């Protein structure tokens, strides 16, 4: 199980020390969305998940709601940035300090489904060549098989992954070793 520990130094990328998934959620002045997305994220996390919360700005109602979840057993770390630091600083904060096998980010307007980590974790376990796997954020009717199938890779393990140079910024699962190899975002 993943437990709370002290944060590693932000100056260098932490080494992988466990099989956990470190998940960042960045919140801002969107209380309505955060009231839906944060509890949903926490209820879908298993004992192998650590949630890192970063709140941008001083929207009091959103900040108070996020703080009210800081004692949840899956919440590992919280940071409040009075100004809107956007995405770069929070992402690098998590990538530099997380020590789990995987890192992820879920946006504060994203409702993750039950078991959303199961398939990408299994794909990563079975296929060492995979780096970042993104979630499909669209309605089933948005999937155009005739256009997408030529981009789908079928691996010997049976996993089907649409290969594309861009993935969505929410709900992805990235091997921690990719962060160690490439470094922080610039």
C-alpha cells in the first residue's frame, strides 16, 4: 500500500521506490466542477494511489472544498499557489517528488470512470515499450473506426492502443522511468 511520507527534494527527480501511482489534480476557480471531480477521483483510487492536490489562485470556496479533502487516506500532498501557476509548476512538482512507478494527472473537470487505472496499468505491466497511455475522453459515437483503426497497435498480449503523438492532458498514465529519462517539462 502507498503511504504518506515526507516529500523528496524538488531539485532532482525522485527515484522510483514503490509500485504506486502518483496522481496530480490541479484545481482553480471552478468549485462546481471540483465538487464533482475530486470526490470521484478519490473514490476510484485504490490503495496503490497517492493523490497530489495543487490549488491555483485564491478562490475561497474552491480552496476550502479542496482543503476539506486533505485528510482523505488517498491524499498524499497539498500545495496552494496564491497565483495561477497554470500547469507547468504543478506538473513538475509532482514529477520531481513522486516516487511511484507511474505518474498521472486528472483535471478538475474530469469524471473518471470506475476502474479507470486498471487497463493502462495492466498494459504497462504487459508491454514494457509503452510510455504514456491516455484515456479516451469522448463519447462512443465520436470514435470513427475507419479513421482510427489504422492507428491502433495490437500487442502480443492482446492490448489495443491507438498510437498518436498527442494524448489528452487528463487521465493519462505515464511510466515514472520516462520522467527520469527525459527530465522535467520545460
